[in-house]
C-alpha cells in the first residue's frame, strides 16, 4: 500500500516506468511473434465476409443494380447509407491525427496510428458504394476529367456528386500519405530488429531506407505538421461535401442548411465510436494497456458525448424548423415520416434518437467514461445509431415524395444489397487484421517522443508541483520569467 | 570511390546527448549526423542545421493545385464545353470552390511527400548505411567524420567520457548517403521486363478464335433482366425481380373521379348501406346539357322499370302485368325516396338492391352521380314546383 499523492489534473499517457527499448519491445511484440489463434479466427471470418461481398458485387455487376431492391422513389437506399456511414467513420482518424496534433493533445499518440489506418480502410470501403452504384463500373472513369475524344465531354464541375469524387479521392490519398509517412520510421525499427532475410527485405522496402538522421527527422516533422494542417480543413470539407449531395437538392428532409456542420459532428461521433471499439479490442488482444490507457478511453468518450449532443441539437433544430417554416412538405417529412413512431419508418427515427442522443448522455458520469464494458457497448450502439441516421435521412425523405401516386411501398434491402454491406465489413477487418499483424499499431517513435514529458516521470514532476506550498510555487514561477 | 572514416558514439539519453554535441562541436570535430529513434527537439539547432524549407515547397504546390483547378475548370466550362446547366452562368465560381480546394490540398500533399522523399533520398528499395541498428530503437547515435589528423582512439575516449555507452570506428564508402538499391539492378530490371512481356502477351488478340468460346463473363448486361412492357406482375415477381408496379394505395388516376370507398355489404348486413347516407354527391348542379344527357341515360337504363314519369311503372312492370315480378321504387312522389340521401341511392345503383341489379358496369361513377342528381332535381320539381323551370 502506498500513500503517494496522485495528481487529479493530469494522468500520465503511458503507464509504468518505461525505457525506450521497452517501448519498442512492447509495441513490436505482435509483429515479431506468431499471431495468436484469435487472430487467425478473426482473419478467417473477415475474409469469408469479404468473399461473400465480392460475390454480391459480382451479381450486381453482371445483372445490374436491379439486384438491389431500390424502387422508383427510393433510388438511394442501403448503398448510399453505407457510403455515408463509412466515410463518417473515417473522419475520426484524421481528427485524431491532424486536429489533435494542431491542438497539441498529447494523448493522440497512443491511438493515432490505428485510427489513421481505420480512416484509410473505412474510406476504401466507402468508395465502393458510389462506384458500384454506377451500375456499369467499367465506365467509372467517366467521372474523371480526362482529356477525351468523346466530344469534348467533361464532367459537370458544378455538381456535388463530382465534388464528392474529388473530395473522397483526395481524402483517401492524403490520409494514405499522412499515415505512411508516419509509418516509415516505425517500419525502419522493425527492419533493424528483423531476424530473417525475408522480413529484412520486406521491411527494408517498406521503410524506404529510413535511417533516423536528424535532418530527416526535421523534415519529417515539418512534413507531418503541414500534412496535419492540410488534413484539418480537408476532413471538414469532405463530410461537408458529402452533406452537399443532399443539401443542394430540393427534397424535403435534405434541403437544409445545417447539414454540413451536423454531418461533420456526426462523422466525428461515429468515427470515435469505431476507434473505441477497435482500440478496446487491440489493447486487450495485444496487451497494450500501458499505452492505450483508461485516460485515452475517457478522453475519447468526452468527444463522443460532445459530438453526440451536437448531433442531438441538430435533430431537434430540424424538427423545430419543420414546424416553424410552416412548409407543408418539410412538416410532413419531419413530423410524419420521421418523428411519428407509427409511420412506416418511425422505428428507424426513434432508434436513431435512442442510440445517438439519449444513450451517450451516460458519459456525463466519470465512472461510466472510465468503464471499459460500458464504453465498448456504447461504441457499438453509437455506430448502429449513426447508421440509422443516414438511413433515416435517405429513405424517409425519399419514400414519399411530392407525387403521392409514385409513393413507393416499403423499401427493404435484397440479400445482395446486404451482402455488399457485409462484404465491406470483411474488407475493413481483413485490412485491419493485416495491419495489426504487419505494422506497429501504435506509433513507436511518437510514444518515445512523449515518454519523458508525459510518462510516469511527468507524473512525479506534477505531483511535486502540486504538493509544494503555493508561495513557493508562485515564487518559482516569478523567477522563471 | 573515396573511403571515409567515422567515429560512432551511442548515447542512451537526451540529457547526455545535448552536452556531448556541444562539447564535440566546440572541440572542432565535424559531426556528420546524429541518428535518433524519434525527433529530438532542439537537436537540429544544436547541430547547427538550418530550418527546413519543405513547408515553402508545400505552399508552392498548393498554389499550383489551386491554379490548375481554377484554370482547368474555367477553360472547360466556359470555352471548351460551355454547357447550360439549368440556366446558370457558365462562369460559376462559387460552385467550383469545393474542387479547387480539394485540388489545392491534393497537390500540396502529394508534392510535399515526393519532395520529402527526394531531398532525403529515401524510397522503396533504397538502402542506406546504418552505423548502429539500435538507432531506430533506443540509441542516440552520434557519427563524427574523421580527417587525416583525427586520433580515433582519443575521440572514442572523449565520447566515452561524455557518457557514450558504446563507441566504434567505421570506414564507409562515400557516396552512400544517396543510398543504393537494395536489390541488385539486374534482378529488378528482369522483373520489370518479365511483367511487361506477360501483360503485352496476354493483351494480344488471337483473332476470332477467342470469339467462338461460349463462356461469357461480365456480359455488360447483355441479357436484360429489365421489365418488359405490360409484363404480368406475377410473372415478374416469379422471376425474382422486385418491381413496384402497383400505384400507391388510394391513388387516383389523373382526370378520374373520387372513388366510392364504401364496400358492398356482406349478405344480411346493412351497415355499409346505412353508412352510404353520409356520402355527398360530388356533382352539385347540372348544366342544361348535362341534364339532357342525364335524362337520356335515365331513359336508357332506368326508365324501363322506373318509368318515364319516375312512378315505378315502366314497361317491364306495367302495374304488375309486365314480366318483372317486383314493383320498382316510385322515385318521385314517394316520401321514402324523396328523403333518401343521394349517397344511399348511389350505393343501391352501384351494388344493386334486392331485385334491382348493379349498374356499376353500365354507367361510370360520374354518370351514376349525374342520374341521381337528375332524379333528385325531379323530386324537388314536384315538391317545390314554383322553383322548377327545367323539368321535362
């Protein structure tokens, strides 16, 4: 039993008195050892899902998107719902790596590598949906402004759908570059510890011949800082543009000006939930409790309760405007098609409300924020809720449009529509399993960088400051300046 | 190539590294580089390195991206392909902002990363000389370049006294800092050539031979699963195609009348018959042309029983001497029928009443309502003759 005074203000970001060597040892453990049984089981399941997805997409391409249950008013269904959902999930990675870097939030180092990987895989999954929605995927290059002999025939640069093409592809490219440039020094660490010739060669190629030279580090830091600076407005722009796909239309339920901020908040919300789900598993499976601490989990839960509440305010604002505008169509969409529990899709609206707005409020309690089981459960709930949100926005606005004679009957997906979604889960987790096996899931160099300033020794320093008499502290501060 | 000699000193802590760097530089030695496992802040200034200008390059790339997007879109939408999108101006700058922004970011990021790789001379398959493998793990490796005069032994001693845990002297071929290929060039080249050969061979057409195969993959929707015009709904459903052919419940075709929503009573019940009393005739008045038409319809379809004079004594009944067994209703003059709501009459004409059959197949909804209005007008003409001007 020790009666040491513990700081209430800041807890260390890395637990335990660690040396640099130990950090390397701990984080590279999963790479240098044979994967566990659990890893094989997970990998097998996710590749099976992926294969099913490939088959669903094969059917879709062969027979056309008549394979899906889209109908005359619900022309966007699960496909676009899933697209927006995956893109949203991607946002947390960039937020953690870019915005928190600019805000100098030290806690990001524990989770940024995995979160960025998650971003890339999620955007990869998201991209599938609009592409295969085109029906004739081999014509997908028509969306690119390539010099051509078709006319001249160019894409319409004034269309939000084309903005989307640019936004998503830029986002994927920049995230990939950002992630990989951070990965280079860590891959070099793996290379220099490699035992076999083959691993040496592979990591040698992957690490670009990184040596850790001071000049290179200086440039590397500058590169990462500028990429973070670029990614910050980029991540905001991407979901803003995704929301433009809806907001620039004249469909009641879509045609609202609050969409951009509301979509961005929702994206961060679902993204953090996904990071939580993944990190809780990673820290358990790979034994990284010292690096992904309860403090990290709590910090992310704070973001979740904040963004969840922003999203809640947006929902209520929409409802209010549906009434206040006295626009019949808006009122019908918001109050009848959505908020009315007994309307055909009322269940999805209230499912969304329960998962996104009500349930995250339990994170106002510190004990809940720091409870791993609650956090994991909530992270799944939030992602279900955010999926519902996109479904509500898309389907409830479409299935009863301006012309009642074309109102469609109840839209429910076909097995191939579901199969496609399931397949992207397969893709996502297959990628994530590969990543967790072959690359350091935590940024080794960055942990070493904060080790001395935010590790256990930092805790001792803070403790010293907090226990010394106030006059002395003030005195010291005065002399320091 | 020239061979150079280096003295290497490894440190385990930043706290020892910084004073060591200071002392070594003061003593007049040339520090070639310090290899560290993470970016050590202040080390670049301690080594006398100047600020990097990589971010300036990033800014320039960003400007290039912005100009490319603006120039490209501007040229395409105003000169090469001036399309009319909903009457909006060709030069629609606000709508171009999203793509201009994305291109700015894209060019800057890609350009900076490529520049970074170039100036650091790093890339896939590049291998650099490493003085100590633990430089990427937990050592801070200081490398000092020796001249002819340097006494390596003394220097190593100095480093040890400054806290270095490990020292050594190494000779390295100069020019290596540009890196060299990790794989021998011939094997890379042969791999590339083999790849090109395989792709070009597989792309070669073997004339019409390939066309005879009756195996088709990805047939570009050659076999249509599209719904044929007037295809039977059940047939489509059986083919496993979802096709929503039905109009929404309660929808009315353009130009048609509001449907009569009351169903026929089940035998023995009069529930719907009574409910029909509440239905109002959508036709509130008849023009003289309409009256003529209603009169004609009445004579064709009803008069044979109900009589020309609406007295229920048409040729088919003729006071019981006709072939019809039951007395048709006296439509005018009988208080029961004078008081009967139009909706209820409509019900009887639509579904039939005892011995009177249904007229729904002979008369359209509108015609039925017209005839009923007409009968009502005759009833009124008799009960209030002073207001009657149109009776026939």
